[in-house]
C-alpha cells in the first residue's frame, strides 16, 4: 500500500489547482497566440471556450478524480468498473499521462528561457534597452544551445526535486504566497503599461470582435488553449482532485480557478499589447513576444530592475507549479503500480523528459529547419499535437464517460449540486462541450482535406 497525500484544506486545493492552471500558458503563450491568431476573434473564442467547455470539464475532471482517489489511469479503470463499463477506459487516463509528459518536454525549455531572463534582469538589468536590442538579446539566447541546455536542465532539476517530495507537502506552502504575489506584480506592470502604453489600441485589438477573422483553425487553437490554460483534458486536475477531501464544493472551487486563470491571462495580454502598440512593434512576433517587449518596459520604469527581476522570478515559480502538475499523474501512476518509490520515479521520468527537451531546444537553432509533421518543426509539432489534439480529445472522452456512462447518482453525489445546478452541468458536459469539440474538429478536418 502506498500512502496517498491529501490536501490539508479546500484552500490548498484551490491554490494548487490554480497554481497548475496559471503558468507559462497565461504569461508566455496566450499573449503571443492572440497576436498570431488575429486578436479579438481569438480572444472571443477563447473566452467562450473557457465558459462553455472549460469550466464544466474542469468540474467533471475534479469529480472523476475525487470519486475514486487514484491516479488518472487507475481512476478511469475503477470508475469504469464501478459503472460496469469496459476497462479500456483506462487508456483515457494513459493518454492524459502521455500528454503531460510530452507537454513538459517543451514547457521546460521555455521555463529555461524565463530562468535565463532572471539572470539577465539581476546581473545586467534592462536599462534603456531598445526594441532592437531586446530582440537581439532574445535571438542570441535561442541561438545558443548550451545556454538553453543549462537553463532547461536547472528547470527540470528543480521541478523533479519538488515532485519527488510529494505534491501535497512540497507545494502547499509555496502556492500560498506565489499566486497573490504574481497578481500584485502584474498589477504594477499593468499600471505602468497604462501610463505609458497605448491601452486603447490594446483594448481594441483584444476585445473589438472581428468575426471575419474567425477561421476553423483559430477556433481550434483558441479552444485548445482553453484546455491548456486550465490544465484540463490530461489528468492533472484529476489527480489533484484525487487528493481532495469529500466536503469541498467542486463547482464553487472550479469557478474560482477558471476565473483567476482567465483574468490573469487577459491582464498580461493587455499589459503587453499596450507596450507593443506604443512602440510600433508587430503583434504577431510569435513565441518571443513577451521576451522582446517586457525588457523594454522594465528598462524604462522606475525601479525597473527590481520589478523585472521579481517578475521573471514569479513567472518561473508559476511555471514550475504547472510543470509539477504535468508529471504528477504519471508519477502517481508509477508509485501506485510499480515498486519504484517517488524518488526513483522522479529521477527516471525526469531524465526522459530532459532528454527529449534537448531535442526541442535544438529545434530553435541547429535543427531549426527539421520538420516532422505536416511541415511543422519539432517544438511546433509537440505544441500543436498536445494542445490542439490530445487535450481536447482527452476532455471529450472524459465528458462522454462522465455524462453518459457513469451512473448518474454517482456524479450527482460527487458534484453535490441542487437539481438545477446539476441539470446545468449535465447540459454543458453532455451536450455543449462534446458537440463544440466535435464541431471544431470536423470543421477543421473538412477545410483542410
Ligand atoms: N495550465 C498550464 C499553463 O497555463 C499548463 C498545463 C497544461 C499544466 C496542462 C498542466 C496540464 O501554463
């Protein structure tokens, strides 16, 4: 028997799951994806996806995990057994575990970028850096495999050492101050952007919906990002839910988590775009966007070096709490099903991810031109495969299972909603979410074939 951790309080669960949700997805990925995918059209679909698909599936996933208190693969197996369904459902959990591992292979490389910016912020500062210099600095980082390797390795070592200690003891304390601190520093940044940046253009760019820019691909990418950002569709939330005590209200906590996550991402977006427009930069700069714009802001604001260092430190923390949740499903599976303990499991899985991460970091320089999948490079392939295919597919299967195959009184008991609330969840989980996911997949398939 392995000892399973449990959250000490409802607050710890909220913080840990918010810590999983808030990460590079909000700070690095959302801002550049808004720019690459046409601004407000993307934002609109993203917000709709969060409300109509993301939130109900977040509840579903917590509910599935808490019901049987196991890692995702064993959880799906027990849930299937409990409702007399095929044990093949366990592969939904298995696919989720694989998705998390694949995401961490590139997530850690980007986490490494953030670490390298901490070091620049502390030791060199960004004083009066120009747009060209900021961009040259970023390009120089990408061009140096050894520097990328150094920071990617440090990111992996830190992540896996926290994981090896066990999530519920290692994480609770860190999260308590981390998320509030991140919001606080973001407000400072936002205040600065408002005073010097072009907030009006940023606002128009993000919120004046231009429906003509909505393409099937935008829809899929925006929906995929809703999954990515909320950490759903792969078992992270399921495994965190499995450490959750029975008394806690799943619906209320899910609303808090989704709201904090979305708010933070949109605020970062506004802060960045106000700076982009006032400096006449291109909104569609891609993955380097925040690394090219923020140093300029920190280079000019009062106490910029201090705030810049603090900002990148907090982003690194946020990234590591997400990274931890990406591997926790697999670690929990290994510990609960094999003879390996947490330390050995963390070491082995960490080495594997670290090695694949090296391939990813080389795709930003020496292997820049290598394409492996429909003309996509290594980083793009991993990113697209996980965010736009595996996460929505995982979410779809969980929704079908929870809505149609699990016994109703079980989901009802677990969700603990009144009749109206339960019906609302059913409607979202059983109909809206699966139909939306299918529609977006089919729409894309039709237009690309
Ligand atoms: N939600 C995290 C982020 O936004 C990434 C993540 C995805 C974490 C899926 C766990 C599972 O950075």
